[in-house]
């Protein structure tokens, strides 16, 4: 089952305008993507932990359809980087410079 990959061209100037520097903007986006990715991973691990079994039964592994459906659901979700970029472009993220606050 192949999925259609979508590529969206982004205006670098628009991304850079938010923070004043394209590299800083990308750093903010990457930090948010990491947060989203970790949250999703925790949710998936929690749901899959319900299916953990101490007995290694090969037949059980192949027949656990619920576990497969849960995994497929998470595979179909948008990638964390895409969500983080959307949040940043839509001005839904807030950030601060901790180094400047310490001075």
C-alpha cells in the first residue's frame, strides 16, 4: 500500500520573518517537531503496551489485528515536522530566548 507523498514549497522569507533569522526559525520548528514526535511515541507505546505478552507465540503475533490497526493509524498521521511547520507559519507557537533572560 503506497501513500502519496506531498511536498509543500515554503516561503523562506516568511519563515525567517517570524524570528528574524531563518536558522533560528528552523531551530524552533525542529524543537516543536521533537516535542510532537515524543508525545506521539508515548501515546503509541502506551497503546501497544496493552498488547504486550510474556509468551512468545508466533501465531499470536500474526493474528493481532488490533495492534496492526493502531500502528497503521499512527503511520497515516502527518509527520511531526509538517505539523510543527504549520504551527510556526500560522503563528501558533510562542518561544523565548532564555540566554537573554538570564542577563
